C-alpha cells in the first residue's frame, strides 16, 4: 500500500468524524475503517520515520475526534431519552384526568338501575341532576383528553419511537372508553327526556280531566243557583199572596164579632206563621246561593 492510499484512509476517518450529514453515524463501519487503517501502517513503506510519525499522529487525532463525536452522540441520545421520558410522564399525568371516576360511576349506576319508567317528578328531577353531573364529568374528561392529544401532537417529534407507541397504546383505550361513556350518557338522557315527556302527558291528562270535572261542577252549581232563585221567586209569589190574605183577614177581623172574631184571629195567627216560614225559607235559600257562589270563586 502506498502512503497516499493511507492518507486517503485517514482523510476518510477525519471526514466521518467531522460531518455525518445530520444522520446517525454507522459506528460499526467507522471503527472497522479505523482498524483497517491502523493495520495498514504495517503494509506501507514510508519514505522516513518522520512521515510515519506525522501520519500516525494524524491517525490518532482522527480516532480521538471519532471518540469525541461518539461520546457527544451518546450524550445527545441520553438527553433525548430523558426529554422523551419527561414527555411520556407528562402524557400519563394529563390522560389520568380523562379516565373514569370509579366512585362517580358507582353512584350513577345506582340511580340508573332504578329504571326510568314513569317515575315521580321529584325522582325524575333527581335523575336529571345526576345526568347533569355526569355530563359535567364527561366534559372534564374530554377536555383532559383534548389537552393530552394536543401535548402529544406538539411533542411527539421529541420522543423516542417506543415512547410514542407506549403513549398511543395507553391513550387509545381511554379515548374509546370515553366515547362509550358519552354514548351511554346520551342513551340515558334520551330515556330520561322521553320519561319526562310521558310524565307531562300523564299530568296534562289529569289536569284536563280535573278541568273537565271542575267545569261540570261549576255548571251544576250554577244550575243549582238558578233552581234556588226560581224557588225564591215562587216563594216570593206565595209570600205576596199571604200578605194580601193577611191584609184581608185583618180587615175582616176589624168587623168581626163574637165567636167569628176568634176564628178570624186564629186565621191571622196561622197566616203570620206561614209568612214567617216563607221568609225563613227565602233567607235560607239566599244564604245557600251566597255559599255556593263563594265556593265557585275559590
């Protein structure tokens, strides 16, 4: 081997130690080249010891440069690994808040197992309250998942491939669980809304039934008032007739004598009792009318 060939080999090592084109060096190939170059010193006939010493020194400096580059590349890998691990830890911390709260889930299962078929309004309101709480929790979990995905997307270029796979494999089932929980929540909300609609229809039917009965009752009460008023008119006619009769009896009494006078006096008493009875009945019916009207206004 000529000296120029050896210099070319050393130059190749020097080039590799200075410029790797931004790609990871092929250390196996570089060290193979170093060993081959070192062995080549035995095959070269140098013109002088000085020439050999100069090339040997140049060869050793190239080796030191390769070692420095390799050490720097190792430190860079360690720094990248540490940064990647930090990002992975951050992702684990963020995604934790997207996971289901077992305590809250247990409470929701408890009310969910009651069923939603025509429950009372108070229970129905309670269920909507629980569903609203569940919705708020799902929103928090969705926000946490969104924050995790954003962080992962922004920093995945700073992560090792195995860490990216680990993060993806951890996030995926949590995302699927969250979507399933949203679907379950929507089903329960739809059922609760349908139940509330049915409850409203039942209450509305009862209100309409009560209204119908109330209107019939008012109609009956008004008819009753009309009947009482007609009876008062009839009694008024009788009262007027009795007063006319009483006036005649009193005229008759003023001209009566003896036993006939006593008989007329008895007729007068009887007529006055009838008048008093009729007036009492009229007053009772008027009071009844007032009582019925008061009830209608209640």
